[in-house]
């Protein structure tokens, strides 16, 4: 349907505004009711969890932490594997996360007809998203991917491999562009947010030193976990 750009008369405009108000109010009520009915269907969810009830979810395979916003109209699906989302995570609009995969190696059968055996574990890998992650609008995260704590995924990225902690990844396929901060700043950030037993280990911090933006310097055990 096309909408004319001509200015309507005052009566027509008033009726249109009234109808729009009724429509919006009804939509809000429907979404609120659907949200309350659907929230308990997730496998696990923490406090202050926000999700769009008009998104697409395989609820029983999705675990969500505290203070999470799944954004507008996401598609988060996994038939048999798990999708785990940590604390303090935010999504932009229309993010897609897909656990599991289809077999494409069966000769003599269309792919849609191929059933997976219980032993096909490699085809049903899940997705893990760490704490304090921002996933940009319309990013796609595929099965088997782990996104490290504090990472940023750029809008429209297609993530097919693990993303290190505090990395900024973008593109198709996504690649690490840089770290959010130098490693020494990451250490300071971790010290302010996490108890010693939850901070990145010296080995994990040392691995970050090879990435762009790390300003690589030797990382001692004492500096990493005081």
C-alpha cells in the first residue's frame, strides 16, 4: 500500500491519529502479554532481562544472564545445542544466532530430507557469548562460535570463528580489527569489574598481545591477578 504525500484535511487527520493511537495501544498490550507468557520458556534467565516478544527463539535451548537486552526482532535458534549468553550483554536490531547445522555430504538425498544421527555432534555445536559483549545490528553468529568477554561485533558481521576477549570484530567473514584497549588497560578494567578468580589469566592476556591495538608488553602474573 502506498501512502499519499498530500496533506489530509483536519477531520481525516484527526481520525487517522485516533486510529493510530488505538493500533499502537493494542500492539503494546499484545506485546506485553506475549512477553510475560514467553519469558519463562527460556532455559535460564537472569534479572533485568529484556527481549522482544516478536523475535524468533528456540526458548528451551537458550540461557541468558543478568542485565541482557536482546534487541529488536532477533532470531536465536538451536535445535539440540545450547546458546549461552552472559551478563551485561546488548544486541542491536535483528541479530541472528544459529546453533547447529545441516548435513550437506549425503549422496542421493536432498539436504532437507537428511536426518542427523545422535553421533553428529560436530554439526550441532552451540554458541557462547561472554559477559559485557555488544553485538551490532544484523550481525550473524554461527554455530561453534565463542565470543570472548568484552568483545564488540560490528553491524552486519558474519561470525564464523571464535572472537577473543575485548576484540572488535567486523566484516564477512568477521575478522578482528583491533582490541578495544591496550592489554594494560584491559588488566585495569578487569581489576575494577571482576574478582581475582574471574579475571583473564596471564596466558589469556598474553594471547591478546598479538592482536592489533594491544601495544604488546610482557604481562606478569602479579599484574594480571593482584
